[in-house]
C-alpha cells in the first residue's frame, strides 16, 4: 500500500528532518511537500530531499486562491499523479506527528486493525511547552512530553482531527482536516472510524472536523500536536501569524488555549529507534546536515531580532509569567459549551 502525507511548510527547516524521519518510520511511503516564502533554506532542503528521491517538492509562491496558501497547494495536489496513485492519504502540518498505538506502531498495523474503515480520524492530543523557554536543537517528540488529559471537555480545538482516508475516488479533493467533494453515489457506503476503533455516524462522512468531547479518542491512534514548541519558538510563530490569516499576529490567547501540560505521554517514543535511524541517515548527507544547521542558526537570529521590537519582547515576557493551562472540569466546561452551542456551526462538536 502507498501511504501519502501532504505537507505545507514555511521556514520549518529546523524541524523538517525529524518530521520526515518519524513519518517514514511510521509507515508513510510518499511525501508531497509545498513550500512558500522561505528565508531559512527550507525550500533548498526540500529540493535536496527530492533530488535523493525521498519526496516531491512544489514551490507554492502564489498567486493564491481565495482560500489561501494551503487551499492553493491542495488544489494543485488534486491533479498530481503522486496523489492519484496513493492508497491512503493524510494532510498534515509539520507540528503534527501520527502516533499509532497498535502492533508495530505503523500505519499498516493500524489498517489491519481497522480493515473495515474507509477513513480514520486522527484526533489531536495537544502538547504544551513543557516549561521550555529557549529553543534548542533537539527532537520535538522527545522534548515536549507533557500533554492535555485524555478526556477533554474544552476547548473545542482539543477535539479537532486530521483524517487518514482511503483514496478510492469517494472524495475528489484534499482538505485541511478532512477530504472534500464526496461522490454522491459512494458517500452513503463510506465507513468512518475514530481513534478508539468506534464506527462514527453519517455526519463524519461530509462535514464534521471535531471528535466527540468527554470521552477517550486515542486508543488505537492519536495525532500528537505540538502547536507551541518552546516560548522562543512561539515568538517566531507569532510573528509569522496564523496559518490561514498570516497577517494576524498571535498572542497570549492562542498560547493559553494550547499550553496543556497535565499528563506525561511518551508513547510516540516507541518509534524513537526507527525515527533516530532515519534521522541519522538523513543527516549523513552533508548538504542536508549543513542546511539543517543553517536553519537552526536562522531561528536563533530571528528571535534575537524580534526581541528588539516591543510587541514581541512584551509577548515573551507574558509567556514567562503565564502558568500552564488547566483542563476544565465537566461542570465548568458544560457552562461554556452551552454558550458555544448557541452559535454552533454544522461541523461543530456535539
């Protein structure tokens, strides 16, 4: 089987090799990566990875469709042969790591366990900064090991998922969280499974992008989501802006809604030997090693420049003073969910 991961990146050269090494160890066989507006050499690194046959790289430098950078990339991808030939597809970000909990911890083992499923939700488990103020060139999956509780009632983002789906023609287009444009003649026969192996109802076939609150969703597979990194890395992310609206500077609100550190979760390290072997092989290429080190230096230099500007210096100070986010108990979460449901969208959580 061909497992394809589709990725969009900008200035992520310091993290790219670990992400690729992990997902190769996890069982992805093909990678389609779009880059845009890179200043840290990420695009050059991707060119080298393409030259040695490890992925397909497309420069996505615009102009962009109304939907933005990611949707412009996915629109291009829909017509590409690497997408058409894939058996299973997942669209991921560089701060998301697939974490399988069955068999040998790979995608084939997951598919074997859920052989009846046509789509599997990979629900986010949010990982906080783990008290890391400064950025260090160490594997993300080994540095940030504190996460949100398994059972969450709020915020709604803690229940969002990405989708690993069978590429059999039922869905015609890639999407950020789920495949889009379902075939009307096929869609009623599609079966969706969640990360616990439960079959999901018909809402998940078309619009849903949230798993259900208040119950475990990670028994067979989860998506480790590291949206913050260290405080230093978050300053660079804040300067870049949101993935969809890049002109919106991030603040403490974004940080607080994601900085969960209540529970230790090192389950992803079952793949650490395979990931480390893959990473060592990548860094054995002198050009890739040099590009990685240059990207690390670029991050340090960018942080130093941003600290000369008051908005970012003030934000870094606030992060240092902000305690980790606590998970809301059920009674408090019900209060918030009640208000959220007043304006709930069709794809919002139940």
